[in-house]
C-alpha cells in the first residue's frame, strides 16, 4: 500500500472548523474547532458514536451542508487554497474532480430507472466534457476498475447485489479523477464478507491511484484494517488523533480506550459488543468542562470546569486533562 509522504504539503487542511445547525431557532453546535490534515495517498478513519459530528465534518469539507447549517468559523484548504465551502455553486468545480463522496446505501443514491453505465458516464460528460461514446467507454473502464465486468453496466441498480451497487458508487466517485474520496459509512449496510471486499477494493484503488481517503465509521476495527490514522470524535470534537498502531497499542483518551475495549474479541473471551455506559451530552447547551467527563472513569477535578485542548501527544494529538497531568508528572519525575 502506498505510504503517505508526510514531507510533502498536505492535500487537505481542515482548520478550526465549527458548524452550527439551526434547530427550531436554537443553534446546535454540531462540530467545534475541528482541525486536521490529509496527505496524498493517506487513509484516515473518522470514528465516533452516532451524533458525534462525523457526517457534518464530511459534508462541510465538500460544501454539501443542508440549508439549516452554517460554517460559523474556520476554513478548509485544498492544495493550499481556501475552498468556498459555504458557496454551493462555487464548490461545484471542486466536488467530484478534487474531493469525491461515497455514501451509505447505494440503492437510494442510484437512479432506479437508468442503467448503471449511463449513471457513471454522466459525470464524465458533465464534469469532464466527454462525448457520449467516450464517456460510456470510460464508464466501462471504471466498472472493470472496481471489479465489475463491463458488460454488467447494462444492468439496472435493482439487478445488482448490494456490494455491486456500492462498487458502482465507488466507480461514480472516481469518474472525475479526484485525489480525495470521503466514504461515509460506505460498508455499513453490507454483510461482513462484502464489507471486507469493499474495504479491500478501496485499499487497492488507494495504492493504484494514490488516493487519499477519509473513511467514516462507527467501527474502530474497520479503521484498524484499512487506515493509517485514526481520528476519534466525541460530541463534535476530535478527542484523539494518531497512527492506527499507536492508538491501538496505547490509546491516550479514556473514550478511545473504552471504544477499543468495547470491540468483541472472542479470542479473549469477549463475545459481545460492550456499550459505553451513559450518553453523549446535548450539543445545544454544552455542559462546562470536558464533554466526556460524565462517562469518564478517570475524570479529575479540572475536567468539570476546563475544556481540554487538543494538544500534541507523542506522534499524535489528544484532548484530555488526565493525559496532560500524567505527562507533566512524568516530566517532573524525569527532571528530579
Ligand atoms: N440537518 C440537521 N439539522 C439539525 N441537526 C442536525 C442535522 N444533521 C445533523 N444534526 C445534528 O448534528 C449533530 C452531528 O450529527 P452528524 O450527522 O454529523 O453525526 P454523525 O457522527 O455522522 O452520526 P451518525 O453516526 O449517526 O451518522 C447531531 O447532534 C445531529 O443531531
Ligand atoms: Mg453520519
């Protein structure tokens, strides 16, 4: 698999992004101060419970937020240039040709009355100015690339299996040669074998095309298998970001630890998914201090009053007072 070249400038920079939804006149801060970078060929997994802000992060990067949402601060840069993420029309020249999407539930996204080859050819004509025949040829080429025999292109979506439909969605996402693909739960609706096949396909395309991937999922084990980095979101913020190997070997945030512990592992006698007790806080009126403190088994006094910043920690980042105080203790002990 292609390794990201960290020495080169990032392809994508998300810088202090905050997004609010208007909910019956009351603003709901769905994501707050979200910052991260993505390099060419890198795969980053964005993980977190339902409502933690994963989709909102993805939609804002692509300028696809619904009308009741607004970017309240921050910006997104692609190859160093600011993207007009709040301007749908201006974003059209960037979407699909630079940043592309694969959503969950291909059956709903595909048009049931058109053959799939036509649906893949369409963005080639609209975005790349190809003539009909050229676009159809490109669509067949893309079908082969995602592991579907080109002659199956004449099928309608309902004639294909769920896995094949998701492959068609990936072919469509690749039609305009983007450098970044954002997959929002692209395998959630699929059985485990098909899920593994789709993840393998994304990995193959990533190395073949040097694609950068943001993979959104609830499932940390999916990130472990397919990504270089894991970014953990909680209540609209990134609480931990690190190389997958580091995050699994030594999770720094108590939430990440609990997420890892909740994964079933029959080899260790853990047969069922163990949910994390408690619920995330309401995003309308955030409580003071750390958003995770009411569920955190290690909370200390400061967690009730001060919101922890996302600080550098080793090769990654973490937002946790406990981690900071442990690091300070270690430094003091080492200096003594
Ligand atoms: N269109 C909307 N209008 C109002 N609030 C919304 C809207 N979409 C999302 N939200 C709220 O924003 C917060 C973040 O939602 P988001 O969909 O980004 O989370 P998520 O991590 O993708 O969740 P899931 O895993 O369930 O897909 C949630 O509190 C959600 O209720
Ligand atoms: Mg979502």
